[in-house]
């Protein structure tokens, strides 16, 4: 007789964004089909049984901020990971769904070609399920007219930049994007830093011959982020449409976000492990080493800043925690960090260092292992909320009978893992460093399942998933609060 289930997971402590309970889970045809108290499946037949031995069983990670296989948009660097290596790294760290960027250049006037080209890069290459945010570099009339089609194609989010010459939109263009996004129920992600302030600060540093990697931090003062965050909130409130401020690093920007949320505005916010674990000290390393931690916004002044970001996660200011995986090799003078080194600038020039850090594989284990977040909050910001905000819930980011894909992480039972030192050699990206080298780790996913398949088994083979198993997932609109007023936006008279 055929088995009742494909796989059952027993003796787990199941954690979702709303509950913690001792439950067993049954899986069939890629879906979660039954959840019962521990012991409730003892008479069930299954092809495979996984004993969680008291470990936490959580929905697979959803990473909604990932850069893969992007052309050099800001300078010489090209992302070191493509869809294959990036998604491989993701799955080995417990992330089962990623939303990457499909970047439209300023010189292009359509988004649909960008979408098509990005589909071609990802097709048959991914170890995990995926979707794309369209990055709008040129909100031409044609591009704005395509938002409707994007929704039909299963894309419900866009990203825009308030900095970087190659992508920066001025406020009128931002209003154009927000208005059309409102009509199509699209969530707009905003990189909120004031580009002109950064350029001005860069010129001040150059005049003083200050070129070392650490001056990347100086050139991006907190004020540039705080001002742009407040401006983005103001523009969003004016058009009455939801935005998500990406990679928030500054307590004062978080305070503006919290105040807007307290007024009932649909303002969402993201932060990343680099703002929880890194500071200015990591940028101020001997020689060129600091380049490894050059990302924008930069790691901030002190641990007090990190503490405020942790608090912001705990108190609900931050909706999601993403990696902002933006990988460049360090020891690479053709595409990586060392493209910024020249005869004139033997320890590099901060302005030319490709911006970004790898982190898709370490996001979950670093954050959970730190033990600072309530378990339900951890699931909420790393899995459930990104799924809700970007229209994937409850298929992703949840463990709901009959509705959720069987995307599951099983962690080591608390205290069972001997603390160990993280080394880049343990990771599966195509990058020659991790900013977290040498950090003491206390957790790692023991098993990861994607649509019912065991794709990671730490002790028996490691990576078991297959390239090409990951599928494009069509997304709906956000299931978090949207515009406060119904109907068309009207010019305030
Ligand atoms: C929540 O965290 C934010 C960001 O750190 C902070 O500005 C705010 O004061 C905190 N709010 C409460 C009520 O603790």
C-alpha cells in the first residue's frame, strides 16, 4: 500500500510568527498537509521520517534583498555570485525563497525587457524558489505604463534609489513611481540616502587627500540617511501609498519610521545583519582590509547604534530583516573590491570601492544564534513578514495545513551545538571572504526542506538540493496594510 505521507517531521518545537508548540508535521506533494501535537503521527506511514530531537522547526527563510548577476551599475565591480552560486549559498544557510533585483538602467525605457533578461539568468539555475523586484532606473512614460503588466506577470514590488548617480531619481520622478505603484497595488522599496550630500562629503574628503576605505563611512553621514528617510516618508504620505525603506542603519532614521507608523502610515522598514553586528571599527582596518565591510549605508559609529537597531526589531519598527547580499570578491582587481586600487591610490580610493557585502548564507544563523530576539519575532522578520509584504504568504513564510509549501528549517536543539568559529571556507558563495570571519556561532540549520525535499542535511552530505529545482513564484499584492484611503488618489485642493 502506498504511504500516507512523503515525509513526517517528529519531536520538533514548531515556531511560527504567532505560536510556539510541540508539534509534528506531515508533508505530501510538496505541501504541509497535517500538523498535530507531538506523537500524533506515530501510526502514520511515510517514506521518510525526520526526528527533530527537540530542535526548533520553522518556516524556511525568505530573503527579500538579494543582488545577483547584476551588471556594473555604479563603477567597475560586478557581483561575484550568479543565480546558481547565490541560491546555493542561500539554501546552505536555510533560506528557501529569495527576491532578487532586476535592474533597469537609466539608458533603457522599458521594464519588461529587464524582467525578461532577468528571467533568463535565473531559469534552471536556482537551488531555491525566487522572484524579482524591478529596480526602476528610468521611470519613463513607457516604464510607468508597464506596472500593470508587471502585476499580471506576478511582480508586486519595485525598488528606487535616492542616491547613486547611475540610478538616483529626483523627487518628481519618485512621485510618478509612487502614484502608479498605488494604482497597481505595488510596494515600492526605497534606498533612502541623499546622493548630493554624499557627493559633497566625498569632495570634501578628496580635497583633504583622505582616501582610505574607512572614509567611505565618513562620506555617508547619518544625516544623509535620516533626511532621505524623512523625505521618502513625506512623499509616501502625500501619495498615500505603502513604501518599505530598505537597509535602515541609523537610529534617528528608525525613529522617523516609528513616528510615521505610530501615526498609522503604511511605512515599512528593513534592516540587515551588517547593522546589528558591524560598526565603524570594521571599516577602520589596516591597509585595504576595511573594504570588505564597505556597503551603503555603512556600518555605523558604535555598538549603541547596533543596540538601537536590535531594539527596533524587537519593538516592531522593522518589518523585515534581509541580507542585502551584494557580493564582490576582495582580492580581485578586475571585478572586485581591488578595482579601486591604482598607482595613484595604492590603498584604494573609498569612492571607487564596489559597495556591498555577502551575507545570504549567514543571515539566519548569525541572528538566531545571537539569542537576542524572541523566537516568534525571529520568524516574523526573517520569513513571515517578507512573505506577507511581498505577496507570498501563506504559501511561503508560514506553516499552514493545506496552504503552505513544505519549506522548513530544523535547527539544532538549543544548547546542543558546540559554539564554533565561522570561517569563509564553510560557506558556499563565490566570494573570498565573509565580514563575519572568526565570529563565534551557536546555531546553523541542521536540515532544510524546500517543497518537501531535503535540500540541506548538515551532517549527511550538506547540500543535497539540485540546481534548477528552484522555481519562479508568482506574487500577489501585499497582505500588510496598504493606502489609508480607498479609491483613486486625488490632488489635494
Ligand atoms: C523602538 O525602536 C525605535 C528604533 O530603535 C526607537 O526609535 C523607538 O524609540 C522604540 N520605541 C519604543 C516604544 O521603544
